[in-house]
C-alpha cells in the first residue's frame, strides 16, 4: 500500500458535504463515537469528524440566533419582562426559513476516512447500530 493510500485510509479523503447533512448526522456521530467495543483506530478516525461536526453546529447555531434577533422581537413573559429569548416576527418567518435553507445547503469540506461496518463490528458478533444511525451516517460508513 502506498503512503498516500495509507494516509487516506487513516486521515480521510476530502469530501464536500452539506451543512444539513452534518447537522442531521451529529447525534449519530456522537452515539457512534461512544459505542463500546470500537477499536482504538476507529475511535481515532471518528474524533476529527465529530469535532468538525460540533464546530459546524456551533457556527450554525450562532448564525441562526443572529438571524432570529435580526428578523425577530424579544420574547416577554406574562409580566412584560424580557426573557432573554427572541422569536422571528410572523411577517419575517418566510424570509428566515429561506435564509436558513440557503445556509443548510452550504457545502463543508471534510476529510472522511474509510470506515467499514466490519471495522466497527470487529470481533464483536453482537455489535449493532440502530437503523437511523446507519441512515444518518451512510456518507461515512461503507459496506464491508
């Protein structure tokens, strides 16, 4: 195996993936990273992906909250006291949705290592993942 192929096997192949896919995958990535019985190399491969997904989630949340403030109004409690939260004004809901949809379509470049289901399973014959995790992570987990 060449050094380049070995490097791609461990560190990953650059891939563009939508922010929406990252957002939809975050919980499944975290669940997979916490799965008992994963080999140390597999865990090592997952760490940078999980970190990248968390960073993108945080950036998304900050931008989304900024847009809510920009297009919204303060939320007041029953005593007309500001609760610290904002909500999108009804007349701006469509604009907010369009802006968020546009944001979620943005592509993020991420190095995706080759992770096969066999690698995840290892020698554990009882290893399994919920179907929703496999669906969420179909861009990451390959058959084999």
